[in-house]
C-alpha cells in the first residue's frame, strides 16, 4: 500500500464488509490501547476548546468575589444583574444594536450587488468582462491593512457630498455597511460567478422566449435557482461582518457608535485586569452566545459556508 | 413572442462552462449589463480599489495627514522603515505567524480529522473514533467567534492569578505552581500566547476541511491496507496524506494569509504598543499605530506595502505548489 497513483472507480464507496469472524491484523490488544489513546487526544482537545468558553459563561453569573476566590466553582446564585450592568452601564446593549443595524444593511446589500455583478460576469459576453472580473477577484489577495489609511480619508470625505453627506462619513453605520459590502465583493463575486456558470443556458433561453426581460430572468429564475450558493455565501458574510474588528476600529471612533466586537474589546482594553470582571464576562457572553446558538442550529450550513472558500 | 431557432443551442446544455448567449439573450443586453454592474463597480472602486492605489502613492510621500501637503520623498519611508528596529521585531513576528501557526494548525487538523474519519480499528473495520460527530461540531466553535471576542477571552485566561487568570489557576491545580507566570506581561511569552490562541482558533477549521477531503476516499482502500497489515502510521503516511495533499496545500496558503493579520489578538491581548518591551508587535498593529496614533501616514502606508509583498510571496509559492501533479481517485 505504498502506491500513490491509486487507480480506482469513483465513489460511491461500497458499504463496509460485515464484521469478519476473525479479527483482522492490527485489531488486537495493542490496537485497542491505541484506540483508547486516540480517543483520549480527541477528548483533551474538545476540553481545550470548550473549557475557556464554559469558564466565561459560568463566570458571567458570579459575583466578582466568587470569580476570584473560586474560579472553577458554580455560582451560588445566578447573578443576572451582571448582564444588566453589561447591557446598560457598559453600553454593550448599544453596541449590540449597532452591530445588528450594520449587518442588517450590509449583508442583504452584499448579496444583492454581489449576485448582480456575478450573474452578469458569468453569463454575458461583453468587452471588458474579464477585466472587471479579475478586478473584483484580484481584491482577494490584497491585505486590508494596505487600504486603511486612504480608506479613512475616503470615508471622511464622503460627508462633504451634497444630500447624502449627512448620512455618510466617519461614525456612520451606513458608511461602515458600505465598506463591508465593498470588501466582501471579491469573494462573493468569485463564489457566485462559479455558481451562475453552472446553471443551464436552456432555461435562460426558454424564459426569454416566454417574454421574460433580462431583469425578470435574473430575479425570477436565476436568483431562486442559485439559492444553495446564496445561503452558503450569505452565512459566510453574516459571520464575517458581525465579527469584523479592524474596519470599525478605524472608521467608528465615537463611543456610542461602536459595534459589538469593537466595543467589548475597547472595554477590556480600558478596564485591564482591575474592575468589574463579571460584567465584562456578561458582555462577552452576550457577544458569543448568539453566534454559538446560530452555529449549533445550522452547523452543516455554517461549516459548509465557512470552508467553501478554500474548497472551491 | 418571437420564434427563434433554439436547435444550435442544444449542445451547449452538456457543457455550460461559458455559455454563449443565443440571439434572444442579446436583445437589450447592453443596458442590462450596465445597470447591473454600475453600483457594485462604483462601491468597489471607491472603497477598495482607489484606497489601494492611493496607499502605494502615499507610501512615497511624507504626508502627516493634518496638512494638505503631500511631498514626494521617493523611498525615504522604506529606508527609515528598514532602519527601524521595531519594524524588524514586527516583521519577525509576522514571519513566525506565517510559518509556525500554519504548520502546527495543519498538523493538528490532519491528526484530528484522520481520527474522526478513520481513527478507529474496530470489529467492522475502519471507522471514526467514538463521538466523532460531537467532536466535529465542538472543534469548530472558535471559528464562528470574532477574533476580538477570542482576544478578550484569552486576555483573561492568561491574566495573573490575582486577576482570576484561569491558565495559572490550572497550572496550580495540576501541581505546576512553579510554572505560573504573568504570561502576557513577560516579553518572552507574550507573543507566544498570541500564537497559541491563533492555533486554538483555527484547528477546527482544518478538521472540517480535511474531513470533507477524507470522506471522499473510498473506505475499501483502508480495508485493503488493514488486511495487508499496514500500521496506522503507514496507512496515514501512504494512503491518507497523499490523497488529501491538495487540500493541505490550499489550506496552508489560506492559513498563512489569515495568520498575517494578528491585529485583533495583539491589539487586545497585548495592547497597541505590542506588549511588554513591544516584543509582541506585528506589522498590522505597527501600521495602525503609525497611522492613527502618530499620524505618519506615509510611513504607515510603507508598512502596508510590505504586508502586500508578503502576501504576494505566499500566493506565488502557492501557485507554484498547485501546479504539481494531483493524485486522482
């Protein structure tokens, strides 16, 4: 079994043979011990992954004294007032709402604009098609950091625009959402272009012959057919935008405009190691529990969405 | 409704890779294409393309942002950058992130993924270890969290004992009191804590990624290896690894690019100056500091260009690696 050029019919893999009466080679006492050892490693990593999260969740229900004196114990009573302090005194509530506003604008807009551009680039021949496509996709290899300085000034100067200016500029949720949209374009367009290309031309022809306009074809036929792809990339963008850190740090510096991850981090940085730990942990739990719950409910889709970029 | 000849289009059905639109799709095409591309292109050009182009120019000026004047100074910023010791500290840390984090993360990911999929040799042949399904879900937890949230969490995990730091508490619990440290306050350990956290955050991603690749390997290859008396390690080395090698390579590039951005973790766990003695500095944090704390925009943009060059090097390495032969099943 040292060959690497295995010539084999493609899957489906045949079902495993029924248990053979005799033990195969390698399934002896030693193998049993190895099974146990490997299982042990798996368990240890599962603990390493979950214990910090569990610790944060348990700590968020303790008093500050309990937190210091008995880090592993359960709280005597569940201190929900930690959450109240985090939500209002520490402003986490405001940050949470800000995050919801930004993501509610940015994700639908990313999906719509990304799908429009990808669809046209995938299915229409016109001069410059390749230039526009590689213009979008090329953005994937540029580090965000290079753009930060000019981006700050581009966004700041938007406030001088007539009419729209007062809604844009620094510390505007709309601006931040538009910046998210722009930086999500490369991957969204790349992913959805591949998706739209696989759709059969015959359906497009048939729809047009039935009197469908190009717009109708897109919104009523192509977009619904691309639903699986839209869900994957949509989840990818929801998590990416919700978790974004560097862009809001640069573009949102007014305290009451901050988004959740940024606000929580600012709180941790300014508070340091002395202060109201349990309120901070309550804030942490407010930030991590919703995403974890969404993930547990939609594990398959989330895993597929987040790994899609590499697998393509 | 116009009658058009669809017969020549029929053969395109099988291979729709680049569909050539028939006459029906040509009608009113130009306006439609323009309408659909205009807004995405404007937003993308305004917030992504134009900043990148400007940044490269700004890196050649002495712009301090507060004045309107941008004097062209050639490569002065780069010369100053290469003479700055702090830049080399940050660059060294970025290289560590690019090399150490992917190697450890991918190795752990490969190990756990092979355990989950083919780790157990039981009565019914090769199967995953007990509880595989649960592990696949649990290992992925950190991936859905913001790096900022992870940074905050581990800032307190590694805190000194008197501030409730649970890592020190754990060391005490297993009798290793002697090893307790103010982890993030010591220049020798601070940056390595960031490395560990980054590995913690990404292993699950590779478990899921490699699991997907391993599931497409027919089980009977493993049955055959088992019957031939091949040991687990040999099976892994000569069956599993070659068959997922493609995914490993892509994964390495992805991880290296992800790891380049240590900004959130370093900023939150170690602070804006890069931790004790500034030993944990990375280029992203150095760039942010130069730009938004000292308003040296030209200098900051030069750091950005260095980051771009690093990314391009990784991408080129990747493309060369990707050209190698694949193992086809």
